[in-house]
């Protein structure tokens, strides 16, 4: 949700800012802009539309100067337009600001500023920040930033330029991601590490409310009282290539193919000769009374699988809630509960708020997170990292399947510790889990061409219904989300048994139904639901490991490999990711950056 970048050094800033923005564009892409300072003035170039539009204006070189900030936007306050694009000047054009987040009290502050004679060039909340900086500036930029930050409420990662200070920019964060990159004679900021990984591997992570003064020769970090704070420098192990397409037409396809490798990294090191070892958790599974899982989107769908799995093998009640509901539904969370927050980015505003709500209610919080040192990781009591590597496509793929893997590990570990899973079943599941990466590798190769062909046949569909029971229902939720978000086909997931309670009235001749039947205990039940829609004229793609049972009722079949029923969502989801990918490709969508979406939803 909006990407920000900043550079100061000896090189020209514009090419570096543009390069960083390209890597951040997945965070928002309705407009973009850069500001470069030099000679006592700041020049801003900004425009509505994709980054390529900005590229046309800058020609890759304009404005000239060695210190600057940049932004790629996902609109919250004010429609996408040239005026609302960042950076935003102050009235006197001495300050320029880029911002990721939301200033919640912006209407009140707009009034405050209007009463003091300020006028506004945009409809954004961000402009309030640049105007407040001008209002509070009295010869000391740091002082103005501190005063501004005491006035604004909400979330922000900010990059700030001041025209009269050459070779310096300021940055600050509260509830929005920001990293500081340290180079040789040059320094950077960005919304995430991969954006500046080609330039440096050394990073500082500012805490909430900290302000960084960034110059080519060093970075000083202060707290909200202008006191200097010492920061630890972290060396990233991420491979710069991880954030490149590496020959694939889209990041999404690359990331689908990366899943076996990501699952290996997530699972293998945690399986020891004595069984599963989860170094990230320091609580006793026997003392947990109930688990709450809170997450958004695909991470919530992973939580739906986690509920069934943990309940079955650890015999612990699990409630999976949407993080956006958790924070407001007055959940019965207390110190006897464990709250599990699942998030690829570790920055999702609702998930972070759910974490804080759980802690407020004295629950221990375990984060299942991909991005190392993200806000959710930092605030949780225990962390289990998914080791998916950077995920750039807006639609998650490897982020989701590695979340499933961690939930399986967690469920098995809890079951083992609590003595609720039979040794033989535990050993079988552990073994089958370790076999998943190789099986998935082969499965992707087998199914890639078939899903492409199916997409060629079904891409004109206007609606699609994904049905399944148990784990298959959870996989249906994820399959429907993948299809709708990148192909823009209306897609819904239903627990197969629910169809008859209303939704089946939508089924008519040629309605597309994806019937998932991978759980052996439920295959026959789902088969009867498939028959019901077939009788009413639907076209059915079956997804199953029992082709013998489904073939006669389905127009097409995706055959899943034989694996433990609990592990099938990994395979089902992967097949449906590929199907969605190729449908979107056939429809000509912008697969990595679907309309209206952005990766890392840092606003409520
Ligand atoms: C869908 C998708 C989203 C995310 C959701 C949560 O493909 O990517 O639904 O799963 O926004 O994001 P994280 O996991 O970063 O909290």
C-alpha cells in the first residue's frame, strides 16, 4: 500500500529512485512521483498512472540532483490524479513529503490549517504533513517533524526533503513499514528491503516514532524527544535476484514455480531426528486453552485449513476470524488463549491491530509471518517465519502455501506435546510433509500445460463457483479468490453442502463450477453436489485424487497426486493458482498488479 524510497549520495538520485520505485510498484500503482533537491529548491515530477508514465516525464534523468525521495501510490484520500500524486510540497515549496499510511485526523487538521490561512493543492491527507511542517518550522527541521508528529494521528512512513538543506533527507515511521539502507558514501530508505537490495545489504529498522536524518555519510536516528538512539545494523541474506522475474513473464508464475523450494526451506530445517522442532515458540502447548487465528484474505484461508488441522490433531478448540472483525467483535480472548496472527507481509493493518487487541487482552501472540522483522513479527511474543522469500506479485501464492506448511508443523507439534496424536499418525504426517516439495515440483510440471488448456477453454466465463467440503472448502476459498482478483471473473466459494441453501438458484446452463473432492472421507458427498449442479446444466471442472469416481460427472478433471488428505490444499491451491494465472493471461489482465489492489494492505 504505497511504496516510498529515498536516496542521498554522490550519484544522480533520479535513476536510483526510479529503479527503487519499479521494485515497489506492486505496493500501489495508480500514480507516482519523485522530488529531488538541489541549489535551495526542490523539483517535483509526478503523474497519474503507472510508473512508466513517470518514466516518460523524467526521461530517467530529470530532475537533476543527488538527494531525493519517490513514491508509488495506492489512493486512499483523493482519487488518482496528478494533483493527488506524491510528493507533496508545502505551501512555500520548501518541504516535499512522500507518505505511506493514513492520517486519521486529517479533516480536523485541514480545518486547523485553513484557519491559519493555508490552502490546499490536493485532496490528500499527506499534504497536511507538508503544510504542518511549514507551519511548525522555526529554523530546525527535526523540531518541526517532532511537532508535526505530535499533531497527526494515524499511520505513516514518511520521506521528507527540505530545500535549504542540501544532501540530507528525513524519514519517520509509525505503524507503516520503513527500512534504512546503508551504503558507502550513500544511504537509502525504502518501504521494503528488496527495493534497495541491489545497492546494499546493510539495513537499520527504525522503531515506531523514530526519526532518521539521512546524509551520504551517515544516518542518525532519534526518538520523539530528539534523543539519539543507537541502532543495530542487520545484514540481509536475501538474494537480489529474488526480487526479479528471472525469465518468467510474470512474478506470479515465477512464485508459483518457487513453491517447492519455499516449502523445503520452511519445513526441512524444522524436522529433526527427534521430531518437529519449532525454535520460534516458547510456550507450553499443554497450557493453551483455546487458539484464535486472525488474518486477512489468503492468510485467513490458510487459517481456515489450520483450524481443521489443529483441532483434529491437537484436540484444541480453534476459532479462525478475519482480522478486520477480530478487532471489533469483542472476542473472548484472555491469558489462557493463544492468538495466531498469519501474514505474509507482516504489515497488514487489520492483522497488526488484531495482534495488539489480543495482547491488550493478555493473550500470548504467535506470528506466522514471511517478512523478517516486519511489524507483526516484531510485536508478537513468538514467531514462526515462513521462508518463502520476497513475494512480489500482488496475488499471493508461495506466501499462502508456506503458511499452510507452518500451520501443519504447529498442529503436529502441539498434538505431539499434548499427546493427542497417535505416534504412527504423527510419523506418517511428518514423512508426508517432507515429501510435499518433490511431489509438488512434479505436480506443477504435470499440470502446468493442462491448466493452460483449461484456461483457453474457460476464460470467457462470467461467473465461477468453487465448491468443496472440509479441507476442500478451505482450498475452494483460496481458488475463488485467486481467480477473481487477477481475472476479474466473479468467483465464489461455497461449502458444497451449503449450495442447496440458496446459491444453487444461480446455477444454469453452462455455469462454471469447480468441484474439489480431494478428501477421501468426503469425496462421495461432494460428488453428489457435483451431480446436483450438473443436472442443472453446469459445466464442471473436477479437482480430485479420485478421477475414477469423478470422471463421469465432470467436463474436465485436474488430477491431484495421492497424499495425506490434510495436505491436499497445497496441491489444490497450486492447481487453482495456475488456472487463475492462465485465465487472467488469456483475458489480458495485468497479472502482477491487478486493478484496485496493492500488496501489503497497511490501511484499515
Ligand atoms: C490474495 C492476497 C491477499 C492477502 C491479504 C493478507 O492473493 O494476497 O488476500 O493474503 O491481503 O496479506 P498479508 O498476508 O500480507 O497479511
